[in-house]
């Protein structure tokens, strides 16, 4: 078995594997390649003869989210017309003298100042000086994006490294003298919560003069802009590919019923324990006739501890008592939260473990009873709501939950009339469980829960520049994992090799097995450093990496794998 360093040295004799480098168009803000922005603006390209000084700072994530993982040369800018301009059509026109500057921003886009110069980094460069032409067109008044009506090939390309985390500053100095023609509004995005994506951009503008040194700051607002990017020659790169296994939200299940849509009356479900979850199937609806005393629950109340007389185990814990909410659910451990005023999926997942047969806004004080019984002959406890009214109504609801010493749970419904409030039926171990999404219980004959799992994620930093030490980091390693491995190779498998036959269904091998190095996780993380020799013979070489961890119970083999990385060694 080779070491990681021996694999790197092997490139000297095997030769460099160089992957093709192509130009890529990046639309900022990210998310608006095919989506119209939610705003529009006259700054700076609908100013006619009015001069202005305009600056935009784009968050680096706009680029990295679009697979820009290397330093790039920006060679071209394009701006899009708004789809619904003030005037339906515009003739186009031109300014004879426009100047565009770029730099790596000296500040984060959220911390921009009103002084243009202080937002620029030391690599400030003038990338274009000359005329800017506006193409004529028709907006159409639709939500479909309009044309790219301003196209500016840069006279000087700009080197930008979004992977560094530094933002990009683009400045337009618009001298309105000499303008001829008609223009229209630019497509723009406004707001940190804009849909389909936030405006991770800040603008600074002054409409009084193109020579102004200060302006007004507008955070989370920017023009939809396209950058043509070309990977810089000699740039090192880290490009992820493939997916890790297993990424699933499976510990919980629930169905949310809007008011008046509950459809489980006169049915039942049985939850069969597997040790780490449940197999949920339809039940027999066998009804236990309650014999105990009414607990006397009132509106939005929780019972005192109700002793089971046995230990009841559930995924993530065990209990000898139940705590019953008047709103139609049961806590298996002490809790006074009554769940007012209707089922909320976020609370089901975030708060402690909960069994919810009919989580609604119920009020047993105005009608009906809630009874707790234990049948010692079959070691089963029953929580029965009989004719309990929905709050503010006389809509009566009868249902039952049975908790067996074996760990089996039954939810049974007779006639239920919940017409005014949201209802939730389901189970979660809580504590921040992941959201599996709403499921139609009446249309799902079998449902299986198991612990939530987040896929192993492999990253590398810094980029593999000659002379650097790159650290491979495997994240999301499950608690209790004894060890994992980092795998390095000169061979890439993309798409990956299906590992089902090895007992790893849903997992894939993305690299060869040239070098395998063991790591011992610290918390949920495992790392491995790789020293990149300071030797130009390595420039352009590509190394491929993947991680795996030994985790009992996730699959028959007890091994889970990560995504893979394509590490391109470079000189910058």
C-alpha cells in the first residue's frame, strides 16, 4: 500500500493529467440564470445624459455556488434588461466614454462603506475604457428574463479568486456627455430573502457626478450581471464531484392536515420497533374500552406523570411514565409544553420525543374525557380521548394511543371532527431531527423510520498550489466511529462504481485505491495533510480523493463513503 506522498511522487514518472479548461458564464446574484429578478433600476444604464458613479460588491458565494473553484480571469460583462420595463420597447443607444474598474473587495459586501475608494482592494485595475452600447429590444412585460442588452468585452481581463472568500468589486464611472438614443431599466434583485435566491450584492451610488468620491449604500440590492470567467492558466483547483452516502431525514414521520381534511377516522396504524426506529403499517383498530377516571385535563394542559408499571423503550430513550397533553399528543418524558394551538412540524422535530395521534387545539374542559389506563395482563398502557371538543367548537374527537411493553405503539381513531385548526399526526425523537417532509399516511402502506444520517462530506483547503500543504477534511463522521480512511489516486471514476454488491447500497467508489491512509476522527471530523512539492513538474497534475468511515448499522458492510475531490495542482 502506497503512502499519500508516494502517490504524489508518482506523477513525476507517470506525467501530468491535465483536464480541459472552458469559459463559464456566471450570473450574479446566483439563482437568476433563468429567473427574472424581483426589481429593476435605472442605475447606471438608464441614465441617458445624466452622469453617475456606481459600484457593486458581489459576495464570493455567487461564484463558488456555481462551481467556480479556481482563480478565474473575468473577460466580459453583460447586463440584462428588465422584463417589464416602463416602456415596452426601447431603441438602444450609446455613451462614448465609460470607465469600468474591478478589484477584490477590501470589505465584505455586508460591510461596504459609502466611500468608493475604501471598498477597493490593492489589485484595483481599470478593465475597460470606451463606449458602451445599449441594444434595442422589447421587454414583453412578462416574468421571463429579457435580453442581455449591454455587452462589454473587457479590454483588460481581471484575475479574481472567489475561493479565497473575498468579494468582487465592480465600479462604473458613467460620463453622460454624448449619450444618444433610448435605454431601459436593468433587471435587478432586492432583498436578503428574495426568491428564488437572495441578493448577495451591495450597491453604492452617487447620481450627482461621475467624479463623486462618496455615495449611498444599499445592502442586498444588485443588478443581474453575467461574468464570463476563464480559469487562470496555472491556477490550482479543488472541484467536488459525486455524492456521499447516506444523506437522509428518516427518524421521524408526520402528516399535517389543514383544517377539515383529517382522513384517518376509523383507521389505525401500528409502529413496530426495530431498535433504532419503527416499521409503520396499518393496524387492526382493536379498541380498548377505557375504565379509568377522567384526568381532568383542561384547555392547553399537560397531565402529571402517568406511571406505566413497566419500562417502555423508544428510539433514543426509555421511560416509566407518560405525560399527556390535552391537545392530542403524548410526551414519553417529563415536559410541560402543551402544544397550543395545533400541530407544528417544526416543533415536532425540534422539541423532545413526542407521539402525536391527533395534535390539534383540543379542549376537554368543554366536552369529552381523557383517560389513562394500564392493563397489567398484557403490559399495555392506553391514552384515550373520548368525544373531546376542538377548541371553540362542539366538534367531537375520539382516538386512542396504546403503548406496549414490547415497544409497539398503536394509534387508533374512531370518529374525528377537526374542522377549525391544523392537525398533525406523527412521531419524532425530536432534539433537532431532520425534516422528512409531509407524508400521506392513508396512501403509504408501509413506512420505515431509522436514525437521521448526514452524508460524509470531503473538502480540501487551501488549494493545492505548489509548496502548499493541503488538508483533506472529512466532516459529518457519525458519533462513535472508530476510524476512517482517506483514499488518494491518479484514477478517477466518474460516474462512480456502484458498491451495492459489497454491502454498501447507495454508495459509490469515485477514485482508484492507489493510496489508503487511516484517520481517527476527532468529534465528527477526520483530517489528513498532503504536502505539495514546490516543483513545477507537478503543475497541471490532478489527484483524486475520497473518504470512507466504518460505521456499524448503516449498511451490511458497516462502511459509508463521501463525495470525491478533483485536486488540480497549480502555480497560483
